[in-house]
C-alpha cells in the first residue's frame, strides 16, 4: 500500500513541484492547467515504475533496485513521449527521461521498508 501511494501520488507531485521551482512560475490559471496536465502525464510513468519496483523488491536489495527502477522510469517516459508525439530529434526526449529516472529512483528509495532489515 505504501508503494502505491508513493509512486502514484508523491511521484507525480514531486515532478510538478520540481517544474514549478525550475521554471519559477507564479500561481495562476494557466499554471494550474499545466500542473494538472503534467501530473496526468507523469501518472502512467510512475505506475509502470511502481509495478516494476514491486516486482524487483522480492529479488534485489535496495541499492540495486533503485537504479533499476530509475532506468525503468526513464524508458517509460521515453516510450510515452514517442507514443504521444511520434519520432523526435535526437536530444529532445533527454529532459523527460532524466525526470522519469529521478522520479522513479526517489520513489523507490522512499517506498522501501527500512525497518524490516534492522532485525
């Protein structure tokens, strides 16, 4: 349950917050529309990364699982972007892939159950 909440709510919210901070947009009607659109576009990427993180959690430790989940997030962002927009120039999808990787990696670290390994 914790993994689903982290990946499906916190992940897209972190992307929206990071975009607001990076661009420096003041609150307004257009900004809210862009934030909702960004949240909805990030949701499938986080969902795919969350599913893969849950599957990898039974096999790999956290130090191996977080980079693997980050790679899944980057590839999911690339596939979503190419599916929606079609073929693109070489460097265009790079910021989206970096955002997907950071979001998935951070969510993987936050969703890990650190208490179970202290025993």
